[in-house]
C-alpha cells in the first residue's frame, strides 16, 4: 500500500502522532534525569527517522530532551 510513497506520507499522521507522544514521554523522563542518548536514537530508528527528517514540531520536542553522554 505504501509503495511509491516516501517519508511521512508512507505511514501517515497516526504514526507521526505516536512518535510525538513517545518523544514527549522521553522529554518528561529527561526532566527528572537525563536519558541515555541511545534511547533517543533508538526511538528515531524505530520510526525510520533521523533528527533532520522530523516534522518541525516533533523536532522541537526531541530537541528539548535532556540527554546524558
């Protein structure tokens, strides 16, 4: 069904909203204590995204996540 589509159009706004919700959850966790950078990278990988390919509002959420090295 997604053949021929690229980026967000391939999996739709529902997955985009789920990614945003998951990112908000990590953001909340990071407000208590920094999260492992690997967790953020794994989240993006799970959705087949990179920081540069995220929609601006999701990129804003991800950008606020406090990470520990």
